[in-house]
C-alpha cells in the first residue's frame, strides 16, 4: 500500500505543543528538579587578558549553604571533547590560571539554593596579573589565520577581470558583534549515578552535548544521557557544548548531588557564543549591461584566543551569481574576546549583507533596476562545480516578491519618493542559501491501541519539529494527528543531527518517512497482536555527482521611511518570497520566516554587542541595553512560498530555518540608499549615520 | 547572603522617621529602579521602606495647579483627562517612557529619582565616580554614545534618563517634600544637581526626605505643548535626544532630555525666543553652543539641535 502525503502534510496545523507551552506544562531544562538538587553560580573574569594570581575562596566556602567552591586549583583535569562538523569543542573550563576573555569562568560555587550560591559567588575574591588585551583586528599583535577552514576559493582570474571590467565597485562593509539572546536562559542540570551522567540541557544538538561530555570526562558515550525535550530558543547559541555545561557536570561530580546551573542574562553574552564582528572588502566587476565578470570578497573577523569555530563569511560560490571569476577569502583574527559561535544564519547573514549591498551599488552605478541586475546574473548552475541545481526557485522568488511588493511602482532615483516630510525608499536583496543535510535516524512504534509514537533525539527549539513530525506520521500511518505522539530531545532515542544549519527538517522528515515505511512493512507481513511494533529508519545526504543540491532561495523587499531631519529610520513594509522546497506546514514555516525577518531587522536597525574599547568588557550585556526589535519596530511581514518539493530527497524538503534572516539587513540598507541617497556600509543603521 | 529588612509604612511621617533612623535604609516605591539596581549591586540598602501604601495617590486640580501624589503611577497620570486636555507635553513624555507594564508599576516620585542608565554606573566591576566617588569615570574614554553633552564635568558625563522630568522642568513643576524637619517645596528646576566634582549628589534631597507630590502649574488655556523623543527603536527605549516645548501665549518654555546630566531647562533658547519668538534655529543653536561632545556622542549636538527645532516648529510656531 502507498500512503500519500495528504491531507496533513502541507496543512497549517497548529503547534501540537502550543497548549502545553502556554500552560507552563512543557518542561524546559530550568524546570527540572531533583529532591537533592544543588545549585551552582559562576565567578567570571573581569579582565580580558592576563592570569589569576590569587583566588580567595574561604569567605564563600564559609557562607550559608555552600557545598563547595571549585577553581582552577581544585577542579578535576578535563580533556577537550571530540570535534564535530562545526569545529572543535570549546576549551574546557577551570583548567588553568590564564584569562583570555572578560567573562571567562574562574570559579563555581555550589550551594543548597540558588540564592546561597549567587551570594557566596560574590564573596570569591580574584587577584589578577593584567596583560594588555588584544581587542581589535587591526592590532599588529593579533595573530591572523588566513583561510582557517580551507573554504577560500578562486575561480578564473578575478584580479585580471577586475582590472579590465567596464564598471567596478570597491567597498568595505562592517557588521558588529551580535548576541543570540534566546528568551530562555541556558540551563544545565547534571546528575551522576556512578559513572552514568544524565544532563538536562538547553541544546540544539543532544548528540553533540553527549559526545562533548563523554570526551571531557573520559567516559563512553553510552554512559551519558542528554535530555532537551524543550528548549527556550537558541538562534544557534545551542549548537556548541559551552563551558557551563561542563561546569555543571563537574560540580555535580564533586558534590555527589545533582546540580543545576542556570546562566544569567549577562552570562549569556559571554558564555554562549554570538556573531563575530566583520570587516569585509568586496569588489565587483561588471559589463556596462550588468553582467558580472568578477567578484572578490574578503572577510576578516575575530575568533577567541583559545578557541576555534568553523566559520565562513564569504558566501559559497560567490553567493550563487553566474560570474566566471571570483575569489572568496576569510581571515580569522585571534582576539581577547569571548568565544564566538553561531547566530541566525552565521556567516551568511554578514557575507550577504556586503554582497547584496554591493550589488545595489552596482545597479545604481549602471542605472539598472536592482531586480533586473540580479535576474541577469542568476546562476543556472552551481558556480562552484558547474552542476545544475536540483531546483531553482530564485527567479520565481524575484517575480512573485516584486509583484506582491509593487516593486516596479517605485521611482528609481534616490530621494525621489516622499510621504509628507519623510523620505521613502524601496530596497531589495536576493538570497541563495546553502544546502545542509546530516545523517539522521528515527523510530516509529505502533501501539496495540492503534496509536503511534515517533522518536528521535532531535530537538524542537521552538521551530515546530513536534508538529511537522506529527503531521508526517499521521499521513504515512493513516492516523488522526492526535493518535501520534512525538518524542524528541533525548539521546536514548535514535540519533539525529543538530537543529541548525537549516538542515534538520530535511534530515528528520526523511528519516521518519523511512521509519514509517519500515513499520508498515512489518505490519503488512503480520505481527503478534497486543504488542508494540517498532521500526527504525534513517536518512543520509544523497551523494550525487550530477546535480548540485540547492538550499532555499529568497527575495526580500523592504520599504523604509527616513525622517530627513531627525535621522529616524523605520521599516514600514517587508515582503519575503521563499523557495523552501516542500513546505511541511505553511503556518509554522511562515512563522519561522517572520521570526527570521525580525532577527534581520534587529541586525539592520539596532542590535550590537558593545565592548568597552579599552578593556573589552561587554557594557550592554542585558536586555535593557542590548536592543532587539519591539512590536512597534516590526511592520507587516508578508511571506510567500514559491516552488515545490525538491527532487533530491524523498521528502523534497529544503529547510527554511535561516533563509528568512539574511536578506533583511541588505534590503533595508538598500532602501535607505534609495530613500536618502546615502550608502550606509556599517550595521546597525542608527540615527547618527542619517543626520 | 545579604540580608534585607523590609518594612511597610502607612503614614508619610513614619516613612521619614524610618529613614532618618537608619542611614542604610531606602524608600521602595514601584521598585523598577530600586530593585533592579540592588540586584546588580550598584546600590545597597539594608532596609527597604515600602511607601506604596502611603496616601499619596491622588491627582487633584485646584484651579491653578495640578497636584499629583508621589505614588500616582506613570500610566494613570498619562490617562488623566486634564492631562490629556491641558498638558499634552506631560502625557506625551509619560507615554514615550518605558513600557506599559513598567508604567503601571512605576510611580511619579520614583521616576523623578530614577538613576542614570550609564553602563559604568551599573557595572560594579568598572570605575564610576557616581557610584564610588574618586574611582574615576570609565565612560569618558569608554562606551559613551548615549552620554551627555550638556552639564557634564570631567568627573561624570552620565545622562539623566527621565522623560517625565524633562516635561516637568519645562512646566515649572514644584516638588513637595516631607523631611525630618517638616514639609518644604523645591522647584524642579532647582531640584537636580549637575555632577561638577560631586557626581554622587544628584538632587537636593537629604537622607530621609520623602517626595510627597508634584505641583504642576497649568499653562493658560490654549497653550500648545508637546514632547518629541528620538530613540534607536520605535518604543521602549530611552531618549537619544528629546525636547519638551510649552508655548504659552507670549512666552515659550523649553527643556531638553537625553543629552544632559540633568533634565535640562533650555534657558538660552528661551532667551532667544523672548526676543524673537520664531527664531527657532537661533534658539537651538544658542542652547547647544557650549555642548561638550566626546568621541562617540558628537552626533547628539546636531541631533539635539534638530530635535529642538522640530519641536519648536511643531508647537511654538504661530
Ligand atoms: C527597562 C526600563 C525602561 C525604562 N524606560 C524609561 C523611559 O523611556 N523613560 C523614563 O522616563 N523612564 C524609563 N524607565 C524608568 C522608570 O520610569 C523608573 O524606573 C520608574 O519611574 C521608577 O519609579 P518606581 O516607582 O519604580 O521607583 P523605585 O524604583 O521604587 O524607586 C526609584 C528611586 O526613587 C526613590 N524613591 C521612590 N519614590 C520616592 C519618594 N516618594 N520619595 C523619595 N524617594 C523616592 C527610591 O528610593 C529609589 O532610589 C525605564 C525603566 C526600565 C526598567
């Protein structure tokens, strides 16, 4: 029998976990309680470089309720866990006296209550030998690593093509350090039973936390169980297993009791990564009729001293424009900054900001409509390897988005549109997002009462994985959706990749489909009544030599108003057209794009993590001073899906996790140019640049 | 653990006595500043005297003055019909502040006594003369994009954050106080102290002085007034620059916010306007002539100038 993907897949089902969440019944890591739970509080460095010359713990040790104070002098020796696809694990905490960044953990206090731990942590006194920190990429003392992850590419002869190009753009763009700020403070609750470790953690990747902890403590992976059934958001912050996770597990081992460690908001700014600041020089060469002949993109950005994050800012394949000559070069510069990580389309958001603004500069120079310029340069094949894309919805995104937005109603000259005294601008950007898929496993179980359970270790960080897997299994097993239970976020369940890189939905839906097929096969062949029937399934990235797997495509259109006297910039309208392959649930997918758009607006208008220029200490590490958009900043966001299932995998899903973020900042910056004639090349686009 | 005593008082005199008896005691109103600063260690108090039960919640109108009790919340005052009709500058300043959740908790007295948002004041690991006299001012060379350009001193450039106070200094409001020596009144224009070499001293209040209310002389019928606030996001954000304008017939009163160490009555601008009621550009220029910007807040000179011109053009133009 063949099951069809209908009527539920593709339907706008409400979130199946929504009611539990609003009722407070969904257990997040910081809801976990054990009867003998102890609480940890961190002591962090207040200098960016140097060493700890003395650390006084007696006062804290004698404080009420304190069980222990662990410092680098007393901490067990730890190893670094194994590297993953996103790079090496962060440096294990409390292993030496060196201080490499302000915010680095220097001690942990464990006490009977959280309040006791926090109060005692205040009593720990640290003395330092202070070094002059290296805080700027242009500092001659800074160690520079060219091509750190071997992503650099050169095709053709970009230098020669630039020299002879009829028209050139040569601009430098900068983006600031940003912090993910998921709503839920990251929490780890760790508990040991002998050599068995159970960890409840705010992670986007349970399998990574497990292998990291197994490596750190030198125990087999099977002895570590990581649970993350609900996570209060991540935006990429939960992709790495950060030092506090290790600290919690270490503390639990030392006190012989389960320990909860909930990060404070300021700790989230130094302890869970973020988007590094970038400086990007981009050079474009073109013919007078707007055919790109050269793209040379160079990006420089910080990495923490004793850390390494696989990262790439210059977009792959020159952002998928059909350009015969291109070069992409990344440089990581070691600074005394907190470990960087991954945030909302890491690298791509910064890189495409520069590229899509530079294209707008070119369009203006050539007097060609920005959409038309992009249409003239759409890469019909993957520029990196010449293979045809599995699907190409990009032209469709431009067409549908422009039509919905009313793009061609604009008068092209800058400063030519007004609304009262305010200047009006239209801007746009195109997005070709990278494709990612990792191997994934899932299980499907049919119970004697006719209901079914789908299980995988994947996490749902608020994106809707519970819901789409419910829809999928209900269709495949021909059950009503409330007969399907989905279990997620537990390493005892079949191993799934990270909720990240826009790759989880493709991986997990294909695995679940396989599991359901295998289950139906067993059922068809007859099975004993009254027992559970269980089948596993798997998916893996198809290895194809003939095609280039395409990720999502998008076109973003923005309308802004700028007060010419006061410099106030407001975004009044946004349209995003997305080709995301098969859309499992249009409501959730649109929510994801809207969420991404708001993140993109924050990046465009206001977000910036601000270090003290002399000391490197972050001076706005709280949600009062680190601005994110509020409702009044967010206009109507119109999301349109185009295209259809991608033939690469059975499910035809491409992933829409991050594609909503990346086009927004360049579309807004380009709209500002259209409104005011000013080309702002530094984010965020704040008042002082528009006066 | 830091232990804390909490007492609730029912009479203003009792509140004053509680504080007078204990140098480490502080008043607690809505708590939106006080508790925040205690949690991050910027202020310490051993004893919190909860004044929210005091009978200081009335808004009355005696013909000349609007008398506002110190414990009236920001949101409630903004919604008073007389405020909407006769004091648009006050309503706008209130509604441009904080968020509705905060405004429902935050009191008028507390608003006037809120503390600067300077990040160095709020971060005990850094140098701040206001928090720790003599420690130095890390903002001078540090993060100061949102710091003051008027009323600064070599010891402190912290911006006064209140929107309400800017409207009230333009309106010539008077603060009613009850102190250990009895009641007294202070005009709001003389209430705040610029930092000079004592940034710790922010107002003329002495320990134990309770703000019991604010009296606002109603401008003449037909007076136009308004409050313009420029900020990084559309709502829920402190001012980068703001201007309050009260254009009584024959006289225009002006104050600036977001750019000064105290709510800034723009006397120089007013003097220019007395001579030439429509010389908005000259008035704004005069007010900012002695502005002292630093590395990253130079834009505020121009922004404040333009904000003031816009506000004057909106409410003071004939
Ligand atoms: C996130 C955030 C955003 C904000 N945005 C703005 C804004 O945009 N504009 C703006 O104007 N404000 C803003 N505020 C500040 C807010 O308006 C003040 O925190 C609030 O008005 C303080 O009032 P409260 O009743 O909570 O005072 P409390 O916090 O209780 O007290 C503040 C101080 O005043 C003292 N005090 C209180 N009442 C009296 C009294 N009657 N007599 C003597 N002393 C007293 C207290 O001891 C304390 O020192 C914001 C605050 C926050 C937290």
